[in-house]
């Protein structure tokens, strides 16, 4: 098991793996934070393929083979658990051979074959609530994973769309989704996206990442998903929403204090 009662779960890393050097730089920082915070369980996240870009011309990442090499090296050098997204059922087996957890993107959370294939790897599955779903409907997503004997299930909220290129996080979601008896997480960086609002790319309001993260922890979230980059403005994806790597430590320290008080 990756998730541990009594420990706060952090899923963090760059949006796209981009390169070995970048990934190792971010992973080193995450490992350092985990070593200082004994009540923190960190999982390194990076995507090998950004398959749902606004524009077909946007860069998509390293690809499967190179991405898995990077994730394997992160595990080897820093001892972190690693997670990446899968978009097709055929990706689940090779990803499961390297990664400790598989992530189901929000747009694909109702894809039964993908959920079943991820569960059958024997690894943890983090499923993001679709922007088009209410938290009440996640019980059906979780049931598909349970019926497929998923080793571990996490639910992550990343905001709900009401149209017009914006997302809203309902803080009731964490209590509602906890009724499914799984850990619940806030994706603090994707939740501040303004989808498609940046002239062919997703824009966003990074200034609200910390506010939403702290509010979600106070509302009962068991963990946070945070995309982070040393220089977000140079990132190949989600440049407007990734948290500067230098700010990750301070945000987590404040969130852990809230989490301990809320317990």
C-alpha cells in the first residue's frame, strides 16, 4: 500500500516529464521535502504524453518508452513511488511494470476498459473526477475499479466545469467522495485552469493554487496533487498553473499544519 493512515499524501512533479534532467531536479526536491516531513508520503508524478492538448500542434512530451526510463530513474535515485497517466488500455501493462500507481485522466474517468486495465495491473489507481461529473457520480467510477480488484483506489477532484472556460471546486466534494471509502485528493493546479482560454492553450490563475490547496485540506482532503516546475513559464504544458518549485516546501508546511489541526 502507498497511502498510509496518519500520513498526508502528496502527488507532485512536472506536468510533462520533458527531460531526464528536469525530472530528476524536481524529484530531488520532493524527496528532500519528504525526508523532512515524517507525516508526508510523496509520490512523483510526470506525464509521458499530454494527449488532451487544446491544440494539435502543442508539444506532447517524451513518449512512453523514454518516459518510463525517466520514471524508473527517479525510483532508482530517490526511492520515490512514481505515477503517470494512461490514456489507452494498452498502455496500462507497460506502465504498471515500472510505476507504483496509474492515473486516469478526468476526461477518461468513465472509460470502463481503461479503468479495468489499470486495476488489473495490481497497482494503485488514482482516478480524477471528470469536470463534467458531480462528486456523487464518482461512486460508479469507484465501483468499476473495485469490481476489477484494484489494489488501491484514490479519488482526485480537479474542479467542475460550468462552461465559459472556468472551473469551480466545490469543497463539499471531499466529504461526498469520502463516502466511497477511499482517500480523496485535490488537484490544486489543474483546478485553477481556464481551459482553452489562452488563444489555443489552457490559461490559468496560479495565484489561487495555495488558497484552494489550504481550503481543501481544511475541508477534509487526504492529500494534494500539485504540478511543479523550476521555471513554470518555460514549461511545455500548463505553464500558467504549475507551482514554482521553490514555493512547494512552504505551501506543504502550511497545509500540513492545517491537516494536523483538522484531524
